[in-house]
C-alpha cells in the first residue's frame, strides 16, 4: 500500500472558519477540493424545555415572595392550637401541580 501526501493541505491559513455571519459553502470549495463539514445546532426541544423551566422558576419565586398577613398567620396558629385546623388536600395538590 502506498500512502501519499498529495491531497493534504499544506497551508493552514487556507482553512476557513464558518460562523452564522460567514456560513460554510457546500461540501466542495471553490478550488475544487472537497472537505467534511461539522454543523452544530441547538435542539429546539432543549431550548423549549429550558425556557419552560425558567418560567416555572420565575412563577415559583414570585409566589414565594408573597407573604401572609399577620392576621391570617395568627388565625392559623389559633386553629392549630385548638386542634380545629383541617388540611385541604385539594388546595395542597393544586399548589403542587401549579394549577
């Protein structure tokens, strides 16, 4: 088997950097040589999941910032102390599911 270096690029400045502003030409360059191309793109689903996660995080953060009034807190304390407080399972589930 004979190996030659005739097709190897000898000048690195001839290499081109491809960006959005300077897109890669087709697989064959203007001088007739063909080369491989590597195209890196974002997955739209990953972008959608990321933006969804950010919006949920913002909603939770804004909900955490809201504080109960002192009157409501005192009312809850009294109900718990008197053993008359009843847990509303539907309200808890709806908060967990962000409904």
